[in-house]
């Protein structure tokens, strides 16, 4: 499977990542990627960037080392209502928005709260992707989340980092999510969740999950830049 873009990368701005956008772009170019999404953590993440970081992304070049750059954020879901730590007036100006649960930003651990928070985040028209929903720390009602993803046209992420360096124990959850998403024809994207340039475009373990779940390429947005950008445009993005 040939994946041409990475929907989830971090730079030093996230506080616990170790490469610049220039280094990430160079790494992407060396791996033959055509596009990467720059999705640093929202400001509620300890060590994360100030909100001004996202408001000023307009200065970022659209292409670096021949790789197209989309300006985005991995926003933190902060409560059961699905509120994010980045206001809508900034979200609407970004190319891509990932919404995720992180233990230092979300105080709940029960299935009902976790599921409700993710579904409510999906209702936000500026949210495009739910990040690493297979995290075993946040057990969810998978069927309800998949149905909501279909209803709100939200992409579900298969996060390679979850199988390599983060969120140990995610594999079985992610495989089940992928299988149920495949049955419902929910859109899937693959993110490296790279926190260093060497991991940009690393998809090996996520591809194993996709192949085990028998997800067709038509439902994987990373196989074609045009397909991914068409999805974002359908959500009202990439107008500038």
C-alpha cells in the first residue's frame, strides 16, 4: 500500500517533540511523501504552544523541500461536551483539525464520558479527524463512535505511534475500530504522530492493522493527495 501523505506530525513547538518543520519536511521529502499536516498540540498540553502559534500559521510556506504543508492542530478534547482547547475562530482558519483525548487534558476515564466527549467533538464542524481513538486509557463504545463518524463525516485515525512508542496496548482496540469502520465505510487516515523527523511517514504498524482489517484503499485518505484535499474541501477547508 502506497501512502503519499502524513496527516499527523509534531514539531518542537509541541514542547515534547524534537524537530523543526523544516526537518520534518526534509524527512518527508526523502521518503517520497507529497504532503504532510503540521499538527502541533493545542495549548492545554503541558509545554504546548501559545494560542498565537496557531493564529500565525498563515506565515508558513505552502511547500517546503517539494512537500506540500497543511497548517493544522491536534486539539485537546477537554470535557464531555467535546469542547477543544483551540477556539472556533482559529480552528476555522486551519487546513486540518485533529481532536484527541490526552490524559493530562481530559479528567474522565469511564466509557460513557469518553464516548460522549469524542462524539460531541465530532459535532464541531471544524473537526476533521479523531486522533488515536484506540487508546486503552480511554475505553469507548466503538459502535457509537463509528456511527457518529459516519453521521458527521469525521475521519478515524489509525495512529502508527500507538504501536511503536505511545499508548501501549492499543493494537486490539485499533484493529476492532478499523474492522468496524471498514464495514460502515467510514473514512480512515493514517498518521505517524511523529515527534521527530525520522518518524515522519512511518506507517508500518498502522498498515498492518489496515491490512488485517481488510480496509479498501477507497476508504483510506492517505493513498491520494487529491482525495484527502477533496475531503477537507467538503468540510469547508482549503478555501485560501
